[in-house]
C-alpha cells in the first residue's frame, strides 16, 4: 500500500484557482508565507499582536513562534510548518528558527528556477489565474492558464439594464455584448469564464425574464446569466460559478453562506443550456447538494474546495460523496487559492496526502482496486480539470 500512496503523492496536478502573481511567483520573504490569510486569522486568535508589522524583527519573530505553537493543532498551522520544513529544511520552533526561515525564503526568492522547483515538487503542471496580467509566468509560461473573472462585467451588464429607459432595447444591446465577449474568448483559445455569485439566488427556471420598466436588479442579473449561458453554449465554453460566500454590508466581512437554494436557483440554466458548468464551493453544507446536482445534470462538473471549505474534514466528506455518486471525470479537486507558489505547494501536498489516505482505505475495504484508485487520483488531481479547460464537449 505504501507504493500506492507514493504514486498518488507523485501525481500531476492542475491547480484550478490561484492568485499567483506572474511577476513574483515566489514569496519575497517569510512573512508573505507566514501571514497567509487564514493562518494569520488563527494566529491572531491565539494572541499574535494586530500591530505585528510595527514590531522589531526579534519581537515579531518571538510573538510569531508563540502563536504558531498555540495553533499547532490546525490544518493551516500544520501546512505552514510542513512547508518550511520540506522546502527549506527548517523546523519552526522558536524566534531564531523564524528569523532563519526569513533568511532562507529571501535567498530562495532570488534564485533562478526556485518557483519552478516548488511547482515541480508539488507536481503542479498547470496553475489557473483569473487576472490576465498575472498569466505571464515568464520562463514558466507553460504552467499558466488564464480563465477570465467576469463579476465586473456581470455588474456592468446588469446596471445597463436597470438604468435603461428602454429595457428591451438595452437587453438586445447587452445580449450582443455578451455574445461578442464569448466570441472573443473562443478566438483567443480561452475555453471558459468564472464568476462569484455572492448573495444572488433568483430562480433561473423557464425563459429569460422579460425586461420592462419594472425590471429589478435581481431579474436583470438573471437575464444576464441566461445570456451568458446561451453564449457559452453557442461557443462551447464552460461557465464556472463560485458559490457559498458573500460580503456582509453591515460588517464588511466575507462570511460563509450555506444556503443550498443558491445551487437550486441555477438549475434552470443547467437544464436549459448545454454548455458545461463548474461549481466551486466555499462552505461545507453545499458539498452534498452539489454532488446531487451533478448527478441530475450531466453538464454540471464540480471543482475544488475554497475559503471556508478548505479543511481536511470537508475534503474527506467530499471525496466520499463524489466517489459514490460521480464518474471521476466530472470532478476536479485542487483549488489552492494561493498568492505565492509556497502556499500552492502547502495546499496541494495536504490534499494529496488526504487523497492517498482516502483511496488506500477504499482499496483495503475492497471498494476499489489499486488500479482504479490510481485512475480516480489522476482524474481528480489533473485529468478532469485538464479536459474541462482544454477540450470541446465531444472530445
């Protein structure tokens, strides 16, 4: 079984969602790794000072080491320690080791080929970014894949409809604009688009809304989503929706939203249009309903886990749900959300270990053969995403 585990750990990976910076793939210093968003939240909860960036290097390193020790049970803390150990050979135990790690990160960031080495050690052969300016990876250009993020376009198209004196005429203009956008993507060889839908939950069943002077913003956005799906179907593009989180107007914080009616509201699009849809989920209660939706609609695919959903427990549940109910060709597993390659490594390696543990258990239980376990691993880690992002529906 150890050979199977090692084979899974060595699988290629298609990282379907990152915030990597094309001109700065590697973290320039330790703090850009050590202050990763979720880990920093945990460190602050354990007493790490809010004004840490105003502290002397020695005092900050001491405070960081104490907070890291106090969070040693969490997945993010364990990822952090494992990454520094595996990439730099340093155990984070005290202030001196934190300062040593800072020197090591700064030195590595200056080395030609460092980012490529980290990608290679994680097995990442493609990393998706959603800002075109970040898709220039320089000498590693073969690793980058640009998938445009279109929330701003959706807002602009929606505002055009709600502000128009002649909504029906504006609808024709917006439809033409969406069709032109989709045509441009296809001509550039870009196979899809992505959007986070926030708190939207207007049902999409039936025909697109009829636009009139009484059309409200929710109806206008529903009209826009229909036209996006229609254009994607025409040009064989996929549409990726990020679901499960929203920003609260009264607090300014982004929070999890486990309302499964957000998935149900999209069923009209899934049923009416034959383009492929990909659901990326940021909170755990959506995971099961997403699998049920993908069972009902053959054109619905499932992506990686994101934000509040990225935890070992949710990954284990999701792997069980998907294994029982879906062909592995319809599910990708990795969405690191990383800004620097070091956290891409950290999250990919964590998921690979969870996957190896899970699939070995399935082999021991007699559910899968070792050959089938490797087939599932390759599909979930790389092949399913590669196929979705690069091939036509009938390929």
